[in-house]
C-alpha cells in the first residue's frame, strides 16, 4: 500500500494497471489491446473477478515489445508470436475470449506488410462499418475502425475496409439526391480520428533525416489519403509534417525551403487540382550551404496525376508503395 505521501498512479489497483491506463502509456487505443488479447493472447496473466483486465509489469513488457514490432511494420499475428517469445500455439488466447469464427485471423507473409484480407473477411468488415455509418452509430464506427486497423494492419485495413466503405457511402448519397450526406461526413470524421490514434508521432530528428512533408495541392480538400500515409509513416518512426488541405503554392515552396524535408508528397484527387507546374517547381527547391545543397524527392500521389509522367518525380500506385518508397528515401 502506498504511504500517505505516495499516491498510486491513476488506474492502478493492488493487482496491476487497468487497460485504459496501459493504453495511454503506450499511445494505443484500449480497443486495440482488447483485440490483441482476444486474437493473439497478448493479454494480462490475471483478471480481477475473472473479467476485468489488470496488467502487471511483465504483461506490459510483452505489450511494449508488440508495439515496437508493429510500429516496424511486422504483421500483428507475427509480431504477437515474437513478442510472446514462443512458437505458434504455445500460448493461446484465454478460453473466455475465443476468436470469433466470423472473423478468422488474416494469413500473413514475411516482410514489412501484412497479406491482404480474405475476400469474405474483407466483405464482412466493410458491411459492418458501412452499416454502422448508415445508422450514425459513432461508438460502433470507432470500435470497428480501431479493431480493423489493430487486426489487419493499417495498409490492409485502409485498402480493403476503410476506402471501400467510404466509396460505398459516397455512392449512396450521390444516387439518393443528397440524402445520406451526413453519413459520409460522420464516417470521414471518425476515419480521420482513427488514423490519428494509430501511432504516436516520433520525435523529430530521431533518425537524423529530415521529415517527410505532406500537402494537398492548391484547391484540393481531400485529406484522408494523406492522413493514412502520415499514420503509416509515424508507425515506422519517420517524422512527418502534415500541412493538410489546399496549401497555396507559394506557402508550400516556402515551407519546403525552410524545413528541408527529405521528401515532399503532393496529393491531388482530381485533374483540376493536379498542379504540375508547382510539382515541377518543388523538385528544384534547394536548401543548405553552397556546395552541399539538397533537393527533396517529390512524390505525386492520387488519381489527379493520371496521364503523362512528370519528370523528376515519383508516383506511388497505392498506400503501401508510398510508405515503402518514403521509408527508403528518408533513410538515405
């Protein structure tokens, strides 16, 4: 028991820390910890009253290792096996929390990115998320977004669950005479919130490289794909400066000149906002002392850039390729 002058940290009990306290310490959502417990056995060794989770120092050490591995891009199932320090099956999830048959574990392959979801799993997840959005059920939207990212990794969740759900909701209101606009707004807001919870941004300069600078072109207001990219880079420990929607050309050039990023990503959703002269200009922005000046690598991302290639730039095809490309560029 703590003395009269020593107070136990908020969220502690005589048997360990609560899930909420541990989640805040690690910078992850409580739903993610519950998902890891249920699916992979990354959970507390003891439960108060048989149901309430209480995390000991040993439990938290395993969680910290799990967070390090997933932040490095290791698929969750593979990261869990490594964090537990065992071979598959030697520590199974608690019997009181079985994996639901309707949501089978995603197959994984070696490498930085998880394999894609099985078609029936992806369909199940999309329907659940879309249904919650149509009901305007904020709590379930949040739970499903956090669980999908925690189960399948950011890239697979984005490509096969989140983006298809956003497109489905968009088609719904476009074909219904402005009905369901509120559904798209609600879902978009919750997606943005979920992406910002994915990873705690690293301290700038940790890896000695300038951060990546992410911006929408002038007049472009679609920011969610850039937010997904920012989350993916933060997971991998890369510094990011997010400038968001509709950045004026002069302001963008000045920001590149002042910060000296390793790479600049320009997002354009439509051809009307694909500012090719601006992208060309950014490739020539220099920073540094004479004789040692550097220029950023420029990535043009989004469907707006379709057409003839732009010399001096890189064009990733999807989120996974953009993350891999920026990881390599910023590590040089």
